[in-house]
């Protein structure tokens, strides 16, 4: 029955508004009754206070004339209060003994019950709605100088006040009901108008579900449905573009997978060569009968090939860590202090290779992963030490904003086939010197780590010098 959006919205609004209507009226009735009770309580308290003062004067200040009783003294006062406030007033010792009263009792049963419940101790107020009105019965035990003189009983009909409150509430409810009906009629007409656009929108979405992204819906007006229709039309265009982008991303992922596969194939191949050499030398040693000089050469080659494996595995671990995107802690540190510290750590290597390093840079705070930046400059400096022909490596600061460091050293001619690919993995050249241990991953690692630390590396080759330029972007 309620399958359409319009019918569901109407049903929901009707139920919610009806619930609000009922709750609101219930709250107003509760407030009305509470106000009426408060009014009656205050009125009864006022009558009680006036009556009590008069009674107190009769007992304390006025003396009885000969032949008079306390009833004769109290009745004029009670009659005065009765005429002024239009209520029944009596003073009783208990439910069976009356001292004095005036006016017509409204409910004898309530009077008796409230006197029994009061027990000459408690002040009690009864309120009851009856056919002839809204009655209130009130008791107040009167003590004068700690001497019990009787219980004051008041009864009054508050029917007029009750009917007046009830009339006001009835008028409010009638007005609310009329407005509620008008609201429902307007709501039905309004929903009938706007759901026509929703129906068109539903049809368009069905077409998208079937794979048709070409239908553009008409936009009517400038309300939310019109905006939704405009967004729908834009969405169709975006879906088409995203599908194209997904196709491109698919190709990129396939390329990345291919490159990853190639990387590990290259790594396996690179590790196979030194392992094969170590295996062959080990077999030669196992056969025995080798001259001492030749044994020393074999041991040297085994150590050399082991160093190749060690360097390759270390660099592969760095690359794998980068591929896994392990989160590192960034910090602010002084790049000049880091480079000076590194040159001191390399003193033994520099002394062994008889290479000099000149550091000429200014202080600069860099924000990044300090250990990754250390790896970058370690690789660049070690490359300079390894390949420098004149045994000198220069570390220079060529710009401050952005902050740029240049590392240069002399070098032998670099073959054309690798000249433009030095930052790619497994690109290396040892000029025929087998002791130049290299995995071909050092510069690739530098590029990857700098990219992760908001930096980049480039290089220039000028005749017999090579310049590696490290730029830290702000």
C-alpha cells in the first residue's frame, strides 16, 4: 500500500505530527491541571490564614460574655469569611464533633474522610471533579499556644475556574486541529508536485543501473530536487570519467606489478652471480692442492663477493621497507650538523681511501625522517668516495629557499647507455674494476627516500664531473 516515496513521506509526517499533536495537548492539559491546583492551593491557604488569625483572636484576646459559648463567638467571624469567599467553613474537634460551621457542605463524605486522615495533625487538600463542579476540601489543625482548638475544614466549588480553563484548552485544541488538517492538505499537494521530479530521477538511476550513462534529466526550478537532478547529471559525467580513470589505474597497477616482478627478478639475478662465485671458490678450496698465494686470492674474492651480497641485501631491505610504506617518525633536525657528523663517522674510510671531503653549507632545520635522510647522504658520499678520480668530494650549499645541497666529484666517463638512467634500480658500472662493490640500488633508494621526505634528487654530468643535487621543498 505504501510503496511510493510520496505515500511513505505522508504517512511518516502524519504519524509524527499526530504524535506531536497528542503529546503537546497532553502536556498542555497537565500544565492546565497543575495551574488550577496551584491556584486552588493558594486560595485555600489564603482563606485558612485569614480564618486562623480571626480564631486566634477569639481564643486569646476576646473573653466570653456571660451566657455565651465559643460557638457564639466564632459564628460571626465564620459568616464573614463565608460571605467574602463563598465557601463552607467549619471547626471540628474530630470527624464526629463539630464546634461551629457556616455555609452548605459540598461533600459530607470528603469532609469526614479528610478529618479521619488528618488525625488532628496533618494539613491535607482534596480535589475532586464531580458532575456539579470541581470541589476542593481542605483541613488545617489549629493549635494556639500549643493547645489544640480544633481542625479547620474548608470546602469550596471551583467549577467556574475549571470550566474557564477547560474552555480555553478546548479552543486551543480546535485551532490546532484545524491547522493540522490544513497542513496535511498543503503537504499532500506539495508532495504530489515534487515527487514527479523524483519519479524522473528514479527512472534515470535505473538506467544507470543498466549501464546507460547518456541520459541527461531535465532540471525544473531551483529547489533541492532540482539541485539533486543537477548533481545526478554531473554524477553521470563523473562516473564516465572515473571509469576511464579506473582503466588507467588498472593499467598503472599492472605496470607496477610488472615493475615489482622485474625488480625482484633483477635482485635474484644480482644475488645469483656472487653466490655462484662463492660456491665455485668453495669447491676449489675443498679439492685442496692449491698454492698459498692462490688461496689468498680465492679468500679475497670470497670476501668481496660476500660484501656484494651484504650490500645488495641491505639495499633491498630499504627498498622493500619503502614499498611496504612503514610509517617513520618525522622530526626537525639540523642538516649541517648531520653532514658534519657523517664525515666524522667516515674518517677511517676516508683515511683508507685517501679521499678528502669539503663541507661548505649553512645551518638549516629540515623536517623529515632523520635516518632516511642519513641513508641518502651516506649513499651519495660513498659514491663520491668510490668513483672520485682526484680523491676529493665537495658538499656545497647552492641555495637557501628552497634549500639545495650539491655533492660533486670527478669521475671517469659514464657510458651513454646508463648516462640518463642513474636513478633507476640496478643501473651500475664498475669500469672493469671488480673490487667496486655495487648493488645498483643506491641512487634509486636516494630518489625514493627523498620523495617520501618532501624532497627530490637530480644530477648533472659535466665532462669529467658529476653533480648530485638534493632539494628540500618547503
